[in-house]
């Protein structure tokens, strides 16, 4: 029974793998993580980059075929329908334009390992340039599994040492047969398990069953195309945070850049404001007395309707009590009686011309005319309506009257504005801004730019702020009175910065302000920057950029989405 248990335990130990080693690499690294250099991991072929102040060329050599992408260096705009010739090792190639905007040619002789001096001439739309560079073709060798004779020799030495130890132990325990029968099988099992071939997992591979593909939000990887080495490449974010974007993807996204040029820019202060009316081209229609509203011949004007200066908008019938009306009617009757007597007296005196002084006749006539005018005035005040007329030409912005409505004196019935003549009123909490305004621009909540002209400012604080007024210059978008706007006031102080379009400035995952810089033909690097708004369309980068950096102006938001 002891022998059976010993050999069973030995068999169990022999089945257990004793050692397993994982080589360094993708998921088995034994050292600190090292930044991966920029590489065209998503595509195949040797790459060649040539640059000049006007042209940037990217060449990809794959399957004996050379593909060139020609772009303008400053803007990353593709150069189409160009005449491109390549010369290397005494041979010349005429590159042929393709439908996707690239240029191709067969170049089997460039596949030879080593350095190839390349000279490329480009002619297109008045552009002539000559670019010189070197294409390095590496001599690739087959990879090994990472095991060497040293590993096998190490395990052979361990096996020999184990056999020697087994013999020594056998000699010492040959007199103790029971103990030897139990110990020797177990020890032998350990030797067999330890002497088995160890397992290795080497690096530079992904051992999963499914292939991993870089995912880009909104930008799927293109189909593989043996004719174009970069056709199946997909953009990917590298470990250092930069973006590898193949040229076909750049053209699909419409990536454009601008050269950063530091310059003196007016220091800008951002203020909150709102749209207000121009008092010279706006007006209010108010009632001068209490009364009842009556519609004019064409009806009441509606909001948004254009009106002309002097146009009748409504009538007001004066409101009076019964006693007031009775008194006016009694006064009117008395004036009518006196007027009749005065007219008859004037007629009698006119018949006595020559026998009476002329002044008596004239006095009688004047008295009759006076009573006639007084009667007309009293009658008009009792029955005549007041016409409400437009003080200026413009558009009705407020109207809330109906027929029969009773209104009080000084009540606002209509408001008229000219939508082509509007102002902006802004509030400045920094009183030092007074007298420092050199220019201004505005932007609505819908990102519509406004051209502003400074009118003036108040020297009396309103709620601890300084009111400032600006005129909106044409062309004007559709604006509403009271609409909030942002006002960018340019002061007489200058700062040093690089102006870029507003669409160049992005936020990274940490909420930091960044811009994308075109570092090489297919690599974009995010740079943290400090910015200040200049106007509705321009932002000044104060820190974080260097002179000559190519800043992405179009497609920056799409680059930010690449993961």
C-alpha cells in the first residue's frame, strides 16, 4: 500500500507543469513601458517624406509600386493634376495621376534593401519645386520564437544535477527500504516535471483569437486595396497621444492647416451685451388722452408690418362723463345763440355804411367770426377723434390694441423699429476700459458674426458697471431687440500671439484647451495652449505654439474623436 500511494503521488506531480515563461512584448512586458515611435502600423510599405516651403510629398513603396501624395505644405491642400517626375539611381519615373488624387508608378528597382537617393520635381498651376531626399529600404529577417540553445542547455544541466542527487540519495537510504520506496518515486516525479520543456510566450504578437482594429468615431477603415498601400489604413491614436492619420483619411476628412505666424494683436476684452434700438430710427405711439380705440380705414397694423412716417395707425375717441358732455353741449348751444345775434347785428350795420363809423362795422364782423370759431372748437372737442400717426418709418415691433379698447393717457400702443438700424449695449465692469476702445466685434448665440462701431460710453456707473453702446454695421443678420450677444472690445494695448480660426481650438478629455499641429505628413500632435478671443472668428494663441507650426483649421473636431 505505501508503494501504491507513493507512485500515485509521483504520477500526479509529473502531470503538473512546473515552469512557464512569458516573453516581453505586448502583454508580457517585463520592464517599464516604452513610448512607441510613430509608425505606419495600419498599412504596409516603406515610407518617404519630402518637404519644402511649398510642397509636402509622401511616398509609399509596396509590392513594387510607388504611390505619391502631393500636398501644399502650408495648407495641406492636395495638389491635383500635377506633373511629377522622380529620379533615383540614374532612372526616371513619370508619376501618373489617379482618381483619388494620388500619383503612382511601377518601381521594382526601389525594392532593393539600402538607401536610395530620390529627386522629385513638381509642376502644377504655376508651382515649380524640386525636392531631394532618401528612401531607406530595410532588409527584413524572419522572426524567431525567442528560444536559444542557452535555454535548453540550462535545463539539461538541471536534469544532470537531479540524476546525481538521486543516486546520492539512493545510496544513503538503501538500508531504509520503506522510506526509500516512498521518497524516491516522488523525487523522480519532480525531476520529470521540472525537466519537461518549458512554455514560452514571445512578444510582438497579439495572442487573442480575434484581430483588433483601431476604431475611429465616424471614420471607418477603408477597404483593402493592393493597388494603393494606404487605401486600407485606418487612423489611430498612438501611445504618446498623437494621431496617425493616413493621407486618404486626411483627404476624406478635409484636413486643412495654416502656418502659425506670431504677430502683435490688440488685447481684447469680452463683454456681455444685448441688441437695442437706434433712437434715431425708432419710435413709440402713445395716447395723449384717455379714450376708446377705433380702427383706421385699412385696419390695425400687425407686428412685423412695415409702416411709413405719418401713416394713421389708429383713432382715439375722447372719453368724457355725462356731466362733462352736458356742459359742453350747453356751452355749444350758448355759442350758437350768440353767434346768430352777432351775425344779424353785423348785417344791419353793413347796411348803414357811410352813416356809421367803419370801426363799428368791423367790430361787429370780428365778433361774429370769433363766436363762429369758438363754436367749431367746442364741437370738435365733443365729437372729433384723435388720429395716431407713425412717428418714423420702420416695422411694427409691438402692437396690442383692439377696437373698442379703452386706454389711458401716455399709454404705449405701438412700437416701431428699423431692423437695419440697431445698436448693441454692453456692460463693462472694468472701468479702466474707458478711453481704451480701438475697435469692436460681436457674435450672437448662434455664432453669427457682427461688425460693430463704437458710439460712446456713459460716465455714470449702472449697478457698478459702465454701459457702452455700439452700432451694428451692415450686412446685418436677422436680429431681435433684447437678443443677447457677446462683444469683443479691442483695446489700444497689444499682445504677442498667433491668430488661428475659432474652429482650431478644441478641448481634450481632461478639459484642457488644445490645438492640433501637423507634425509630419501623417502625424498630428495635440498641444496645450493658452488662448484669448480676438473677434467672433479669430482666437489668439498666446502660449504653446512655435513660429511655423502648422495648425489644423478644418477637421480638428474629427481628429479629436479618433481613439
